[in-house]
């Protein structure tokens, strides 16, 4: 039945949630230099929601989590939004493996002059 489906299989669940999160970021944190998201889904439609709401203000830096075999990449990970006209310039985004199928995302920035 539907109760055992993953949220990613249910557009009626994930789409409003993604829209709400992107709108919340825009409303509450729209002037922030950086916003870190612990959950990120690399689905094209999911990414388009954030691009549509936040794409004019923020550049997106995302890193995928590794799969169970350590080779295949999972469809999810972490993301950092950095304000395009903010006080930070991103030099690089890197992931560090912290355990099986786990990462830490490191964003190396410097202050804009």
C-alpha cells in the first residue's frame, strides 16, 4: 500500500514540503550570506523548486552521499546556499566521508573585498 512508499515516490508529499522549505528560507533567511541544509535531494524537480524560489539570490553547492557499496552515489546529500551578492566568496565545496553512507560538507569561503 501507499503507507510503505518512500516520500520521494509521492510527489504530493515532497513537492509541498520542498516549496515550504524554500519559501521559509526566502522569507526568514533571504538576506543571510549562507544557509546550510542537512537534507538535499538531487532529483531535478526538487532542485527546480529551490532554483525557482531562491535561484536569483543564492548559488547552490551540494554534495552527494555515497551508497552502501561506497561507489554508487545516493540521490541525496547536503547543500549549502550562498548569497550571490553577499559577503562570502566560495572557494570550494568538498565532502568528507564520516562513516558508511555519511558525509560532512566543507565549504571553504573567504570574505569578499
